[in-house]
């Protein structure tokens, strides 16, 4: 897959987000070390007044006793990211006809769970459209959150396992009609190029944010699953139907 189309492995964002993460074949993410434990101390200090219980879990996390606060933890996040890569990487490599879809919403001044759920629901409704079903077997979607000067920006990246053509113009019009937003990108992934996988928790939130912004992020994302496979990439299915049609379900 084309890694340049799906962002390189780097940490340059100015805001919290769950992002696309590039993993070359055979490469494993690092596990517990002193630097990660030190990062957890910084995270715990930033979250102390927001979620004291979470801060305690971060401070006590070690290789043999994981806190599982994957969104913030420098130890547990990479471990889950590596597990996800091993699980989905081979499937993504085998896709003969795939593309990278990016859908973006307009910036909002306040981040809420309602706004995050609306992004998910709009994408679920897009997936249920007849033309989308006719063109796509399945895929995996990753929801992202960034804070910029204009406010909070909610968007998603999806790897599509395609069985037919999906036009950008139709996708953009439908996404706009659904109230999803304004920006749409659809890029073909060249078979046999660098594999790129979507990994939850590979990048941690920017803990240097204003405490009010960090509180918004923590409240809105609590319990939200940012990686969602469906259809041929869903673990309960994974096999193309013999007579075509749509395979998958709205989660």
C-alpha cells in the first residue's frame, strides 16, 4: 500500500488524535522502557485534576501489570497497536483492489460525544447507500480528532476493499447531503506497495493542551471505539459472498 497517501510514522500533530500509523513489514513497536514510564508520569500529572483514578493507573503501569489506558499510556498503547497491526496487516496486504477514503467535517468550537457519534452515524449511513454497497466489500475505518486554531476537527480514514468503482464526486455529494461535512479524498492504493495499517492508540493525545480542552477530549472519547472493521475485514466474516452483494453490518 502507498504509505505516502496514508501519512508516515511520525508524531507532529498539535492535538490529541487516534491516527493512521505506518508499520513496515516485520517491524514491531517498542514495549516498556524507562522513557515510556517517564512519559506516563507526565500524562498522569496532566490528567490528575481530570481523572485521578486514571492518573494512578498510569503511574503504576509496568510491563507485568498493565493499566490498559491505551489512549494515554506509553506502555499499553503501543502493545495494542502492535497486536492490531499483526491482526490486520496481512489482510490489508492481500487486498487486490483497495482505496483510502478520507472524510472530514467542519471545525467545531466544543468537542462533545454527540459530535463524535454523529460522525460515526453519518459514515454508517453512507455505507448503507446502495451505490456504496455495490462498490465495497468491506473495510476498516479509523476516527480521528484534532484541535487547531479554528477549533476541533473530526474526520475519519478508511481502507476500502472494493469490488467495483466508487466515484469521488458521488461520495462527496452524498457525504455533504448526510450532513457529514465538506472535505472528501479518495485515493487508489497501488497493490504490492508499502503496507499501511490503522492502529488505535499508536499516538497519544497532546498533553500540553489547555486543561479545559484536554477535559473535553477525555469526556468525549471515553468508551468510544476509534477503529471499526466491517464486511470482509470484520473478524466475524472475512470471506466474500459467493453471489456478490453486501457483507457486513453496522456496528
